[in-house]
């Protein structure tokens, strides 16, 4: 739980570097896909990035892109020729949504702490009930 909170705070405080790191990760996936002959697992990861962020490849120009089949369907006439570039979109979205990411991590950490407290209370109650039952049957028999 504490790790969740720490990761959320670090992701928020280093949001610029975090966005660039994820953009570099995307670029390395793109390179592996192009040089590896179209590995289906890497293609699935690229498709996830493309559909989630509605972007296409490193340049965004559909004529130049090698990964056209992993790109989402164009939403308008202009997107048939040019979509947003994924590395730029990734960095922008992660920078603008950094507070949401931190909130998710902190919220998950808080939920884990609440679950820990509830589990501890339940365990103590169960042990007390078991001791009372054992004491009762020990006295009766």
C-alpha cells in the first residue's frame, strides 16, 4: 500500500520524465515491430497504444507509416492522411493526466490500507469467537 502511494507521488512529481520514458518505450516497441517482421505480440501492444490514444506510429503520416494495420480507423477526412504522432501524444497525455494517475495510485493504496484494517478486525473477531467456543466446549465436556 505504501509502495502504491509512493509510486503515485513519484509519477506525479516526475511526470515529464515519466511521459518521455513511456514515449521511448513506445518507440522501441515500434522499432522492434518494424525490424522483427511484424511480431503479433508487439503488434497487439502497438494496437493497444494506437486505439487507446487514437494515434498512429512515430510520424503520424499514414503514407509513410509501416504499422498501418495497427492504427485505428480514421475519424475524419484529414485522418486518412495524417493522424497524431504517438510519442508526442503519449508525452502530452501523461503530462496532462498526471494528477489522475497519482490519484489512482494513492486511491489504490488507501483501499489496500482499508482492506488491511478490515481484515485485521475480522481476524481478531474470528479468533475471539473461536476462543469463546473452545472455552465453552471445554467447560461443558
